């Protein structure tokens, strides 16, 4: 991919939220969540020790990693321990019952 692209990650009805839904773009796993009625996407791998954030607990707009309880804002990806530990966020939209993630192309 040479520029930002909307990637179809599946039918919204088929997403398995628990509480996040893991989806794959190429070899990269994302976690989709319902937040304030909208879909949001963050990197699925916790930057601490790679636990899947889709299996964390959601409270106050944050996902809390189930392994060591680091917290990540679902809108911004910010980690409560500092910017160096933040996860990436991705724009998501729904169209015709499908979830589409804006996948960033390489920056020049
Ligand atoms: S693996 Fe997520 S906080 Fe340790």
C-alpha cells in the first residue's frame, strides 16, 4: 500500500467483541471496540508484554490490559504511564454493514 487506504476488516455483525474484537490487516492485529456508540481501533498488542488488548477490561473510556493493568485511552491510544507507551489508533467507519479501518500508507 502506497497511501492511506480504507481496509475492509469484516462484517460488523460478525465482530466478536470480548470486549474488543481482534481483526487483522495483513500481519498486523488491531482491536476494535464500541466506544460512545462508535467503532474505534487500536493496536491489539500491549506495548508492555504483547498481551492482546482486545481481552482487556473497558472502564471510563480506557482499555485495561488484563496482564499488568496498564491503561490505554480508546480514543487517543494514550497510556497512563506516558507517551512512550501509547498504542496507535486508527480511524474506523461503517459502511453497508462492513467495518473499514483507515490503514496508514508509508510516509515520505
Ligand atoms: S502486557 Fe499489558 S500491561 Fe503488561
